[in-house]
C-alpha cells in the first residue's frame, strides 16, 4: 500500500519549516530590533517552539496597524499556516487564496501556493490540487525565492506521486535535492525522493536513495523522518519475504518511536510488527498487536492492514465467523482505499483533459483571428477567404471531437480497469460480488439453478515464503489460466483476495457444478510453474454451495462455500467438497 496519506501530515509540517529554514535563531537570546525580525522569528518558532509562536502571533495580530503592507501579507501567511496546522482548513484556504490573488509580493504568493497544494491533498480536493500543480509547474521558472522554490518542488513531487505520475514525482524530488539547503533541507528532499520511488514500487532493499536519505536525516537530527525511513525499510523487508529482519529492525527503532511520540510512526510500527509475526507463524502475538491497533481507532489505512492480519489468522485457525467478520471490515476499507486511488487518477486525467481543451480553444481562436485578418486584407478574394475559414473551422471541430473521443476512451479504460484485478486480469472482489448478486437476483425470479465455488490454493504462503512473490504471482496467473479453460462464457470468475478465487456457475445443476469443479481441481493439480529454473507443483481445495440448499442470498452462498472450503482443508486438501446441508439434500 502507498504510504503517501500516512506521511502527508508530517510532510506539511516539513514544508512550513522549509519556508522558515533560513531563520534559525534562538528567541531566548535574541533582541528583536523591529517588526520584520519578529515576523521572521515567529515563522521559525512555529516549528521549533509552537507554544511560544502562538504568543508572538497574538501580539503581532494586535499591532497590524503598525505593519507595512508587505509585513501584513507576511502576518497573514503566518495566520494561514497556523490555521492549517490546527486543521481549520476552511479558514486556511481562505487566507491562502487571498494571499495568492492579492499579494503584491510574489514571495508570499508562491509560498502560500506551495502550502495550499499540500492542503488540497490532505483534504482530498484532488482536482483543485492538480490544477494548482499545473499552475505552479508553469510558474516555476519565474520563482526566484529559494525557500519558495524548494517548497514548490517538494509539493509538486508529492502531488504528482499522488496522481500515480512516478516519473514526474521523482524528477521534481531530484530537482529539490539539487537546491536543498544544508541540514534539514537535505533530509526533506531525500525523503521526498524515497517516497516517490516507494509509491511507484521502484524502491528496493539495495536502493542507494534509501540509505542516503537515512544518513541525511540522521545527520540533520530529524528523528521523526529517520524513523519513518527505517519503517520504509521494514516494509521492504516484509515485501521481500524477510519478516525476521523486519522484526529485528522494529526492535531496534522501538525506543526512538517511543521517545518521538509521533502517532503515525507508532501505528506503522505496530501494523508492520503484526504482519511480520503473522508471516513467521506467531499468530497469538500477531493477533494481540493487530487488536491493539484496532483499539487505537486510527485512520482507515492502518485499520485496513490490521483487519487483514486478523482475517488471515482467524481463517488459518478455522474460525469461520470471526474470519468472515474481519474480512468484511477489511474489504470495506480496501474498497475505500481503491476508490480514493481511482478518484485521484480520474481527477488528474480530468485536469489534463481540461488543459488540453483550453489549448485547443486557444488554437481555434488564434486560427479564427488569422482568418479574419486575412479576409480584411483580401476583400477581392472573398470566396477564397470563406473556403479557408471553413477549412479552419472543420479542423477546430475535428480537434474538439478528437479531444472528446480521447476523454471518453480514457473514462471507459479507467472504468474497465476498476473492475479487474491488476495481477490476474479477472474480476476483482468488488465487481465479482456486485455482478454475482445481480445474476442471483435474476435466477431467483425464474427459479434457475446456480452454484458458488470458492477456490483456495493449498500451501500458497509457503510458495511466497520459499520462492518469493514473483513465483507466487506467476502461480496465480497460471491458476487463472487453468480455471478459464473449464468455465463457460456465462460463468463469473473473480479474485476474492490473495490466493482465493470465486466462481458463480449459472444455470448449472448440482452434478454439472461438481464435475466442473473437479475438472478445475484436476487441471490445477496438473499445472506446474517454472521460474528461474525452479519448478513448483500446486494444488487447490474447492468449496461449493448450491442455491437449492442455501437459497439465492450471495452472502449465505459464500458462507456455505467457505464452510465447505474449510472442510476440504481439514479433509486433507486437494479436493472438492460441498457444504453439509448440500450433502444432506444430495
């Protein structure tokens, strides 16, 4: 999962610090000579000593009549920063927009734009965020203020990473590194690069950028960032099947996490620990840690991961009801997460299409003006000018039609992709469940027969642990190919999660369903997967539930099929089994 949303609040504080990076002074030993120095000092204190900055800010707000116009804009910027820090986003946006639109000093407009871009990401105003990002990209060559330019580069990297534009996110992070002030600035820019690579799934254990960022933040004495980067390393250990190394690193950084008291890092560490413990088979400890995360009632990101750990533990131990309950909670949060990713992508695409449309409109107006000037100069050639105007108009209409076609094609492509599992190209869980419910409703009206089959690969975890996730992914793809050979065009086929698949056999009798399931089981058993000279044999267990026993309610059918699947697992695996009530009817 992307860690963008988990680090965005911390990153916002970083941007505020960037804008005051050159004013590293101590209020205890400094004599304030004038209001300008007081404003600069207050900007620094907002990060280094926030309670003291509130006192300074209150004093400044009582003396606005004594400030010059530029100092008043500076004060308004500090008030906007404070409102954003306190999560009063409506107030901060109003102040930022006022600075951007009316300040005569581009320094404050640029810095306000950088922070507003960050806020749009926090509040999920993605369309506004990407429109502002386009504006700042065009504005960047004119920005001469070093702190403002650095803040804009960092925020552009963040917002484009949010849109899934990894190449651009990495590009702007590297630009920020090139102009970063020494010390904490180097830490922030290096961390931004690591984040862009991680979100784009390009970060590896041996990536030099990760160690460079850790070294930079350690040297700059930014403990929250150092710990966050170490947690990134923990996630890489987990992704590459090294849970014991992940646990060892978590134990090493635990004291620093406790001292920092930074809640997002604490939650991240707990979730990673639960995942690592579950992978090595320490289910009791993994459950305890995951439940502690749930008890803290964090944001959906951490809850989703905690529920997934609890679901897999209960499923592994055969606790069907508990497993189903946790899986429903996990699936709901996972859907919300995927919907958010989809919303970002659509917002980015819509903004890009809007920019393209504006460009086409500009070209059209330019062409029309050129045609009018030519017509005025060539009155003797009226007919020729009219023909030229018609051609230009047709070209403009053609461009407009092309833009609309591309927009519609992009929308259809995103809609199709949202229905499919990214690895296997079959229906994802959400679309499978929706389509299955619709078909069962139609079957119920005409009393048609149907069967729900749930397929779970045997010992799949050991394949991932032993041979790596690349082998695991290849196994899943080969299993899907084997299943498709024995399914009809009317049947529904989807990936429910991990190594678990679901099939709805439509208008299929009990005997036909069992025969199809048995052929699928045999086909998977006959399948061997070879990768890098390693050959893996696979098998599967299949649970069946029929409408003549469980009715047409999809949840009841899935519960029955799940129970039958667990029975197949307990019966020695590599077999097809129907639910107890189904066997009784047979």
